[in-house]
C-alpha cells in the first residue's frame, strides 16, 4: 500500500528540482519581496511546488542554506586571507576558523600541483570585520589562536563576478563566455543607520525549513521591530544603494547530498599576474566566462608572485576544469593581455558559512575573550598585506 505522503524528491538530478535550482541558485538578484513567486515565474514550476521542493532539499541537505545575501564587500572590511600554518596544526586551525570565528566565511585547505612560493599557504579563508574595526588586528588574533606563522590579507579592489549557479553551469564548453565584458563593481563602504542594521540583520539570517513560506518577510519584519511596509521600504532602499546581493538557495557542493549525489568535485582558485595597469581589463575578460563563479582584483604580493587577478571555478572532472582555465588563458592572450605568472590552487577540505558583519556581534565576541573591543578599532591608513 502506498504511503499517504510519498517522499518528496530531494536530489539535484530530479527534473523539477533542477529547473528550480537553475533559477534559485543565483538568478534572483537584489531584494526579492516574493522570492518563491519569482522562482515559480522563471522556472515554470507552480509556487506551492517550488516551496515544497526547496523545503525537501533543505531538510535532506541538498541545499545547505536559504538566505538573502548581501554585498558584504560594501558593508564590512573584508579580505581573502592565506594562512601559513604548521602541518600538525592545520586541521585544528581549520576547525577554529569554522566553529569559533563568526567572522570567517569560506574556509578551504588548498594545494598546488607544482611547488611554488605560495604553496606553503595551505589554509585559505575569507574574513570580514564590521565597519570601523581592524581587519589586521582580527587576523593577528586569529593567528595567535591557531598557531599560524604568517598570513597574507588580500582585500578585493574590484569584483568582476559573484554568483555560484552550479546547476546551470553543467555542460559548459571551455571558452563559453558572454558577448560583453563583465561589469566591475567597486568595494566602497556604505554606512548604515541603526534602523538599517536592524532590518539588514533580520534580512540576512538564513531560513530554517519551517520558516519557508510564501509571505517570507512577515516574521523578519517583526524580528526587526518594524512593520512589513517599513521593512520592505528599508530593504528596497538598501537594494538601491547596492548593498543587497541576491536571494539564493545554496547547494551543498562539497559533500554528497540526496541519493549520494555530488554537485561538483573540484574547486579551483585561479591566479594570474597581469601587467600593472591592465587589471581592470583582465578581470572583466576573466569574469565574462560563464564557468567563473567569483572573480576579483586582489593583490597577492611577493608570496604569490604578485598575482592580481583571482577567480574560482568548479567542476566534476579535474581535466575539464583545467581545460576551462586554458581557454581563459588563450582568451586573455588573444585580447592582448599577457601574464607573467599563473597558477591553480585546488580546494580540498572546505566549509562555507556566512560571515558575521554586525558591529554588536563583533563587540560581544571580544568581550567574551576578555578584550576591550575599542582596542580592535582600525587606524585610518589600514590596508592589506603580510604578517
């Protein structure tokens, strides 16, 4: 006899789920007042079924989180950070960054195929601190906690690509790219009022399965202590100021999900050292390639042979990822942009979580550690670099 409530498919390979994910991963830009309605409209799947499937995938672990993202590069001081940690402390350092530091986001242990000056920097994280506080001081605190011997902070100067979309990237041919160059986004800090922070804090918190309903923002408005109308008004204003990212269902792309499926197997961080003065053009050419999920202008410094363009791509086969890299290399040369050095840092063990950027959370963190938060404030001339 069939059960009254048959199991709802939660695998990425299910055609309905794939149609939903092709939209919900990274196609809903800005503040979405009715995100599930928008997914339904773009995917052709009825909204009730969209909600049912998203909840099922979230419960099964296929989707690891559902949330409204922010352009945190415009809300907090942030950087990609490479850490040189003794090999016998590497796993413990990884655990600390993942479990004990709310301000670290992507945490990845990386390797290179060939020995290079930067190969000894195995632990890579993103790290952010709220406005007014020192990224360097926080990194120094983390180094003491983890035993890191050196670290290199690499703030993003310009963002060229930011959007995961693993499902819609399947089957891409090496070299496939947009007709136009990627549009650069700056990282200038936007200052917010207390009300805006209240709304933003409620807006960005990820959704539990039981919270996923059509009228998604009613409860979050109450959490922020404002009416739904005021909540939406503030969110729209923040969107106009370009501090809202996208509404997204983030897939679990490292560990196996439902039916033991993997969304991707290889995570590659590409490095290029392009001539000084060509960074903007090179980043826009790299960012137009559909396979690229993240692309930035960052300064790697002497530890990384002065690379200045970094990008991330994922794939199921290593050789396929390298073929995409080779196609981008060829395109750069065809565009007249030579590069003196390039490399690939492969991702191994990894965890991804949203970085906390609320000032009060930062203060409470340091108070718990017996440190006066005011001593962690930034000096006017702070910038990235090595320690």
